[in-house]
C-alpha cells in the first residue's frame, strides 16, 4: 500500500468520524441515528472518537428521559474502556463547561484515588479563586473533591473560601465539612464565619450546622463567633456550637 493510499484512508476515516460526531450531537436527529453514530465512535476507539463521544454529555436533548438514557449509555461505554479513555476524559474535563458526567467516568477509570485527585486538581487550577462569569464548573470540581474523601482534598479546596461567588464558597464549606479534617479546616472556616466582610447568612448557617454536627470547638474566635451566630444556635462553655431545639 502506497503513501497516497494510506493518506486517502486516513482522510476517509477522519470524515467518517466527523460525521458520526456531528450526528451524535444533533438534538434534532432521531434517537436511533444518534445511537448508531455513538456506537461507531465507541467501536473506532481512537482518542478523537472517544473525545467526540464525551461531547454527548454537553448536548441537552429536549426529551429528558431519552437524554438521560443516552448519557447513561455513553457513561457505561466509556467506563468499559477503562484507562484507555483517560486521555480523552482529561481533555474533555479541561474544555467542557459542565463536568458532572465526566467526573463520574474519571472516578471509575482512574488507576488510583491519587491519580483521580491529581487530574481534578489540574483542572481546578485553571479556575482560580476569583470572579468567573459562570462558576458551575468550579463548583462541580469542588463538590467532587469533597465526595472523594481524600486526605489532600482540603488543601485544594480551602483557597476557594475566598471566592467572589457565594455558591463557590458554600461548595467549599460543604467539601471541607465532608472531608472532616479538623486541623485543616476549622480555623479557616471560623475566620470566614466571623469576618465582617462576609454577608451571607446561608454560609454562616452551614458552618454552624457543620460545627454542631462534627463537634468541632470554636477556639480563638469565641467573641466573634457569638456575635455572628445565626438564630437557633448557641455556644456552650467549652466552645461547642449547639443547635437549639425548636419549641413544639
């Protein structure tokens, strides 16, 4: 086979792949046509085809049940590929606006929890604390770290307590409380709790609830914490935040 034949074959494969990706992402196509295109991409198995398959997560089909079923099919197919899908998954995590589905895939195919956390950390580093027009991706990454329960997760999440978006700050609080690393999280959460610059009552409620549930002590910030305690909470002598019982 000559070089011209090889070149021609590669071009044909490239056109075929592009066509299948286009059909897989066309919300006006019939469901059967999309499945056929997605199956072709899965069978080809190249990184570009796998990346094209991942892009189905970013397309919203008008019929919600079929949309969910197709995404579940893509999820199962990618998971079945194992670590072979990692390069495309990592690439998609960087480029996608919403990453809840690919994070689920990553959780299943990463060779270890450390490798999973390293990948998430690499993507999160591209979304530093500060203003972001749409913080959805940042929030999803932070929540995923909280769910991982990795010992190093708190170090990654803590800087986002200073994010400009309240939703990001809340997600960071939730993650730190879920990680339950008191040494890493307690003082940082208390500093935010007593800060005059923080205006969110919802944020203080979540911190108070977390401290009450985990039994963490208010140390070094008792005076400020008492002033900022939301209704329904109190401090005991030892410095525990307690939830008050609601009157029956």
